[in-house]
C-alpha cells in the first residue's frame, strides 16, 4: 500500500472518531419493523415515514430509532421530537 493511501486511511479514522463533522442533508432507508418494512427519509431537516403512526403524529419508532443511531450527525431537530429519544 502506498503512503498516499495510508494517509487517507488515517484521515478517515480521524473523521470517524469525530462524528460531529458529518451532517446528513438527506437520505432514504428501509427499517425492518416488527410487522412490516417501512421507508423512512430525511430531507431538509424533516423526517418522513410511510407508517400509519407517523402519518398521525409526525414521528414514530422508525424515525426515533434512526435518530438514536445517527446521533450528532443529524442537524438539530424540531422541538416536536421528545427529548427522551
């Protein structure tokens, strides 16, 4: 492996140790729930999920799970999301 690649790997490790460097703008994922698979997306600071609970409440276990997984990499969320997430 050449020295250029070694330097890039070291930089990648350093970035990964500082997740606050990474801020998602948008993405789409599927979440395999207990009863069904749901499409969850994040765009312009807003969550969306195709489950019925999200349609009624504007948040759900699928979006809250992703908030837990992604942590500080997401921009500050709207106040409607409970702080216990």
